[in-house]
């Protein structure tokens, strides 16, 4: 049924017949965790990101500690403050939120066609992977490792079930629903979990004594038609997890490709920083080759321990997708701009000014 696995893969018995595999990734309390990444002293306390209580502000995101006392998104912050007198309210740092979102989406795009739903939510088509469950667990762990931000994921044969699965064991859940297990997974859950069923539809279903997905899947079609007309068949299909919607990717040439790494503790070790740049250069080069692109500008992003952030770049005469070339230029940029011993919070390697190569030169091994 649903399997929650450790990052090392845990139960490695593969599910069968993954002719279609969709992963839904949902970042946990995203705005709050972006704030905590920059302000670790606020971890573990009731916290919301939102507007000021005296200015009719609303809660945009709540920590799980705040949720435990009943605070929810879209609640007026004045009401949240009354529920929790020791609540800390901070404004949204939209620049950092967008920056972290971009980093997460870059990671996800390495694994398959990506449909970004919002700054903190996306679907990935893993149908081409020989073992989608292993890929799902790897993505779950890698997002946390590389972005320092937690997420929950759900893998299923449809977008509908994948989204329900990602919400099934929050926070930091990894729920995998095998092909053929969709209806059984949904059966005990309330009808509201189904895409397209809002409060009004749920109320009408409750009037027919239908409160769970299993009850809806088993309901007589005539009874449903009397209330929902032509939508009756669709409701029953969705209650069984049947959903033919495809992962919709927005295609077009990328304007830039980048990798970033936020360290859990500020780093001043040059060997560690260089090793991280090499790994990021390799990833950037793979992304270029995957897209059949070459880059003419290579850049390095710096963030010091006091959160000062800036980018430096250089342009090359011959476009490249070679990891060694990218790494050599990135290292040179870093050496020119890193005062020895300066502690770094984040480092990034990226490329821009991208083009399709007119032709590829043959490479020979001697």
C-alpha cells in the first residue's frame, strides 16, 4: 500500500508495472522554513510568515508548532496572535523565497519533465525511470540535502493520487502508492482530498451519506446522477484514483542553468568549497548536455556568513558544456573574490548566455 521509506531506500522490493509514474513534491511550510534557514534561532517555536496584525495582515505560512495550536494559512494574523500569545510574526522575504524556489526546481528538473504549480509545489514525470520508487526516494532526500529545506513527496500512477500521497504523512513524508493500489489508498480518506471536490460538493455528497472516497467509488451511479448530472461518472472515477491528466511542461530554451549549495554551518575550508564547486560544475554540465546547449558566461554566487550576497561572472569566447572548463573558470572567479578564511553561507555555480551549438566537434580518446 503506501510505503514510507528512509532515505537509504529501505525496502528495495520494486513495485511492478510502472507504465506511468508521477511524483508530486510539496515543500513543507516553505516560507517558514526559508526564514528559519536564515534565522536558525527561530527553529522550534510557534512562527508565522504574514502581515502585521494591526494592518489586517493574514498568515501566509505557519510553522508546525503554530499549527498545533490551530493556526492556519489565510487566518488573520490578529486571530493567530490571540490563539498563541508567544507567536512570532515575520514578513515574507520574497527575494529569498523565489531564490530558494528556483534552486529546488532546478534540482527537480534533473529527474524528468517538470510541471511547476507554485513556488513550493511541482509534479515530475518519472515514467522513463526503470525504478521510479528509488528515484522518488532519492529526490526526497536530495532536495533536503542540497537546499537544506524539507519536503514531502507522493508517487503514484496519476497526478490526483500523487498529490494526495504527498500530503498523507507531512511533514517530510515519502509515500509511494503502487500501481493498482490507488482505490485502496483513497478509500478511507474524506472526499475533500479529491481534486475538484470543494466544500459545496462535499456537502452534497454528505447529504447522500457519502463521506469517504471508498463510499463514493461504491455509490450507485443513478443516485449520483440525480444530484450531479453528467459529473457523476467523473466523481466515481476520481474516487478510484483514475486521472488521465499529463504532467504539463513549459518547453523553451533555458536562459540560465545553475546549482547552489547552502551549508548547514558556515564554511571557510577551501578544500571543501572547491570540492562543492566541482560537484556543481558537473551537474551544470550535465544539464547543458541534456538540453543540447552550450554556455558563454560562467558565474559564481557568493553568500558570506553575514548574508551579504553577490554574483561574479566571466564570458568565454568558445561556448562550452564541459564540466572541467566550467569548474576551472568557476574556481578562478572564486579565488579572485574570496578573501582567505572568509566564512561562506552559500556558494553557487551557474551558466548563462546559452545557445544551441551549430555543430559538435568530435572528441577522441588517445
